[in-house]
C-alpha cells in the first residue's frame, strides 16, 4: 500500500569493478530519440469546410474535398506577436481580451466536426506528427467583433487571404470578413479579429486546418510505444484534462463550453480507431496514393472538451454487456488479453456501472463504455465519456502474478472513473475552482461501487487509511487550500493543474463521506439523484448541490440538522484545514482549534469563518454509542461527556473529518483499555487513536511519550488497520533517528512488537503454506513480513531470502504468492548482491504483466550497493529503458532506501533541468519531494538553499515553491529533534529495560 522500503540487514562487501562491467554488459540501453519542434513534415490534410457531418462514400481520396487552396500549404509557425494592433478592436470589445486566460463568454459552441490523421512513423525530419482539420459551429451570445479560440502548439495552414481560419454563416447568417488573425502564445489563443461584429443569436462556422507534433509528452494528442513479438508498436492517444484539448485541435477549451463532437480518424490498415462515440463505419481512402482507413463515430453527448478522446492502436478487445444493455469492451495489448489480464476488468465494469445507475437513479446515456489500457499514461486513468483511458496497472489484472492489492487498485480505479460518468461528465463543474465536485465525489462513491461488487472485502473501512489519513496529512499544512477557491484565483493552466492534488481528491471524498454519514446514505443518494436530474448536460457550482440536498432534507422529517446544509458544509469547503476537537472529560468542556502540524506556523490565508467549523461529533462511552452532538462554536459544554471513571471515545469509525484530543486522564483510560482488551474499541478507532496521537505530538499538543504508548499494545493486535497506522507513524518518527545511536533501540522495539504478529501468521498459514482468506489479513501478512524483515528479525530475513533463491533457481516457476512478492523481492535483493539484482532486472524485461513489472521496478531499488543504485537512477532518464511515466516513481523508491536516499538527492541536484524538461513538471515535483522529504541536518538544509538558488535562476516558479516547502519541513524536523529526541530515547530505554 505504501512506498516504504523493505530493506533488511546490511550486506557486507564492496562491489567490484568487474561486477559493474557485468551489469553494463547485461543491460541493453537504447538512446532515446529527441524531437525537434521546429521541423514539420510538409504534408497537407485536405478537408471540407462544410459544417455538415459528411460521409466519404462518394470520394476516393481526401484530395476531392474542398479546401482553402489547391497549392501546397504554408505553415504558420507559432509565435507571440509583440504588437497585436490593439487599435483594430471594435467598440463592443475591451482591448487586449486575448491577454486574459478566460474566454470572454461572447460565443457558445454547439458542435464540432473533427478529423485527425496521426502518422505512426517518423517523417523525413525524424518527427512523429498529426494533421487535422476541424470546424466548430458557435452561436454569438454577446455582440463582439473578436473570436478567441484556444490553440496550443498547433501550426496552421493559411487561407489564400493569409488567415488561420475561415468563417462562414449558418442558417442564413452572414459572416463578417476576417481582418486579422494571430496566435497569442502566452494565453494559448488563436485570435481572429473581424471587420464587423457578429450578431447576437446568429450561428457561424469556423474552419481550420492544422498540424502538431505527436510527441511522447503524455499530453493532448500524443504517442506511446510498446514492444510486442519483438516489434515496436506506436499508439496515438489522448489526455486532454485539464487544458490540453487545445493542443490537439482548436477549441473553446473551458468546462462550461459544452458541445457535441463529431469525430473522424484516419489511420493505417491493421490498426483500429476508437473515440467517445460508437463507430459508424470504416472505409478505405487513398490520399496521395496511400491506402488508409477512415473511421467515423457517432456524435457524442453534449460534453466538455477535456472529455474528448481518440486512440489509434493495434489493440484487441474483449466484451460483455450490462444488464441495461450497455456494451462494455476492454482494450489492451493482444498478448495481455490472450493471457487473461483483461478478464477481471470485464467481469466488474458492467456490474459497477449498473450499481451507479441504480445509486444515482440515472441512466447511463451512451451505448458503450470502452476501457483501454495504455503503456504510458500520466495519470491512473481518465474518465473520457465512452472511452476511458487507463495506465496498464490500473486496468489489467493477471491472476497468476498480480496481488490482491493490485486487484483492489484496479477495482477502485474502474469505479472512480465510472462514477465520473455522472459526476463530472453528465454534470460538470462550471470552472476548475470547483474541481472537488468531480474528484471528491468519484473518490467517495468509488468505495461504494467496489463494496457492491466485492462485498467480502469490507473496502469502505479501508477508505480511512487510503483516503482520509492522506487528507489529514496534506490539510494540516499551513499553506493548504480550501476545496473551493474563488474563480479568479484559478485562471492559468498551471494553477488549474495544481488543483489535482490530495486536497481535491482525498479531502473532497472525506468531507462528502462525512456529509453522507450525518444525513444517512439513502437521503444523500436521493439528493444526488435530484441534483443530476436538474442539471444534466449542464454546469454547476457547489451551491447547486447544497440546494438540492436541502430540498430532500426538508422533505424528510427524520433528518434533524441544527442549521442548513449550506451553513454546515461551507465551513468545510471554503476554508482550508480542519479542527482538532479537545474533550475534557473532567468538565464536559469541548473546544475546537484549527489543527496545524507545525505548531509554530500560521495559516497562509485568512478564513471567512475564522477557522471554526460546525462539527458532527459521534461518540461512545465505555463502548456504548451515544447520541450525536453538534459543536457549533469554538467552546461548548456537554454534560453527558463528563466522567471520571469511564473512557470516552469521539469520532466513532472516523465518520468526521477532524482529529480528537482528550484530557490526560481520558488518554490514560484509553491506553489502559487498549492494553487490557483492545477489541472493545472499534478497529478503525484503534487505528485513529494511533494516528491522532502521533500527529498531536508532532504539533506539540501532547507529549511524544503518549503517542508512543499507543503502540505498546501492538504485540496483541492482529488487525490490519491499526498495524498499518502504527507502521506509518513509527517509520515517520524513527526515520529521524536512523543515523543516530538510537537506531539500535528502535530496531529492538520494532522487533518486540512485530515478532508475535509474524509468528501468528506463520501459525495460521500452516508454516507459510496457505494464504489467509480475508483481504485485511492478506494485507497484514505482507505488512508483518515487511516490518519484521526491516527490523532485522532473523527468521523473516532467512524466509524471504530463501523464497527468492528458490525462484532464481527455477525462474519459470515462481511459487511466491503474488500478494507477498513486492516485499519478498525487495528483501531478497537487499540481502543479496549483483546476481540477485541482475536476475530481477532480467525478469523485469521478460515479464508481460504490468503489475509484476511494477513490483520488480520497486524491488530493484532495494539493493544496498551504491553503484547499482546510481546506474538505476541514470536509466530513469532513458525512455528506451524506463517509460517516462514510471521514472519519477523509481526515483522515489530509491529515495525511500536508506542507502539510496543521498544518491537520489545528488542525482536530482545534478539532473534537475533534464528531469523537468524530459519527464515533465509533475515528475519533477514528485522527484524533488521524494528526494528531500527526509533531510534532518544543517548541511542538508544548506544544500536545499543552494538548490533553490539554482532553480530560481531558471525561473521555474512551481519548483521554487516546492523547495520552499521542503526547506520548511527540514527546519521543522530539525527543531522537533532538538526538542524531543531526548524524550524519545528515554522512553525507548525504559520500554526495553
């Protein structure tokens, strides 16, 4: 579940020069080809400028279509015209509208006709390109003499008049002449100035021909590659969200600019073309004596540009149908489907889709739902309506090599994307500042969908560890942000992309789960259904949702709220952070305060509610559940919470998004209960007591010794959630002491707690010959082995190294349970040498399973040899060896290795510009964070400041902010160590005495 290292005891010895030579001979490294954006193939895709959705049945070649000119096209290079002649603007338009990142709202698109032709081979300049033409019908809603349409990194074929586009009227309208056109690079517009104004209510047709690079940058219309049967295959695919549809074709690229899309794809024989709509037909065409296929698709539903998708590949598919007769297809590499890797996705997709149709009480409006697994994809998946794209590991499941964690991951991702078919696709946020409406809902209800299809997993309980704990960590920072921001604060593509973060996804899901808990799930679902029904195919803001939920609440006499939903929930979405609720059982007094993990920090922004929340407090006393209490002010008194001999527990099952602190006496009573009979306390709260205590100690609210005492009972604990919470928090704490004399006592303490759990699983698995049936037990078995080996438990180290040795002796027969392979591989490599590493490297390249390859990628980072780790780091910059979308995760894995941590940091400092330019901003930010999050010394802090200086000179503002964040973390770590290291050392000595 996490990315913690599984490294066991150090391995003595020095890697010889000969061993390094062996590795270099063994590895075949192909130098990646670089593209040049200033060279384009001189090739024209001729097309029609008719606004009708045409058929090619009467044409033998594309040359028969009407075009701007019969001559070879000029290619208008992208440039930023310094003087756009602002004197040309008409009186109805403000000068310089093209300098704003937001469309002026004067035009409303109705439908697009888009034809795209990706070249799946290099041209004479060594580039992959695509050519295309598109037309958009739009209605003028406010008088204007200016057309702004988004365009990024597209080159245009000029009209005979020298313009980038052609404008005609529809339905009797007369189009004014185009006076001037240019590309505004910074704000990503094609700007079209007209000689006269467009008329309000009239509809027009704007037609353009263009080409772009089919780059491997994982954005817009891009290419990805894979090898099958020794042959390299090229895929042309898309990732438009949030602002990259404009990189594929000119469009009004804002979520509220919904339209219908008619898509045509031109592609080679032996390939298949896919898009959002169902295929209408495929015909043979012969442009310039080439025999190609042209596939047309049914028009889409009315939707946003970021949901448009098209793919050209050699993939195959398997299919099924839902109970409601929706066609489900799973597309992937042919061998992956032959090996059965798509069967699990096929078996659950239709069931989950039907569940959501019932849950939302809303019919899925399209005839098909394609799921396609791509070798390179920048996100886990993307919810394109009718054609959902996935990273391979998010869709494919190999029953022979994939773990149950892989299976859970696939199920959650599929459910998340299918949930978007309603929240996001059918009803869309008006602007990106309310992205949480899309992603928060999909995060929450994905667990409901998986629970329906896999009821024995108890998956809803795992949401606390997987989602809510992540949200707590991110939202406790002083520079967090509200779920919903003012529109004007989210205007540039960079600021929009920055919102795709833990707050939006995890906190969004957490507060919606809380809302569902205090309304009840049936009331919540009825409100969602009413919301979807009223706003179908439209755009909304969060107040629209509150309004529909309030209508349902008002009609249900069994729901009693102290104030309106709006008054409650606005405090959770319009201010960042969350409260820590402190209950004093001596007096019954309850207080709330904004929880910040750094006690000395101040919030980076003001709050409209003065950082106070309306808090639904679920609680129990000595195991008896009590009536919910609403905390509506900063301080209150609730007499039933007053007690001097019974333990009190608040936030039962973590139903609310807040932390809880108690008076010292109640902490003592809870710790005593954990030691005597922990089963009386709900399992989720046992995990939460640990997590709350460690984070309260981090914030200097309680003593670290109290937090450490919450782990004392663990030798008796057998459930996964408390152990996972404890492992994470103990590792975070003890990481600070790894390079100190305290490390030996840390290892002893961890061994003393995990040893009973290790032997418990040895017993119930009949000496490791069986596997637990419960999902939580399967996870905890792996957790026990991972922690026991990292703590140096000899029986664990011997066990995992023996399993790995047996696999090396018989590579074709891997008897290691797939759910334990990640841990076993890591420990086998950590305890071994060159041979163990080379074996894993070979198996990585021979495996056809995406999940197995991902495990091996991680395990390869576990070696203790500096030279091998440095080689592995260097390969992350060679896309012919390590796919671009996986490079950052490898850097992070190496940084999690105690030996690899300084190597990763040195590598990042030496190659940061290459990482930024070649792997992209997201990979760069991830790599910097992973490489620097465990720095604790003064010299490391100095190196951070020097690093910041270097990237500041390059003007990479997001990276500068990231390094500022890491500098703050490092300073906090140093300050915390200075204050509390003595207390930790004393407590460990007493505990081990």
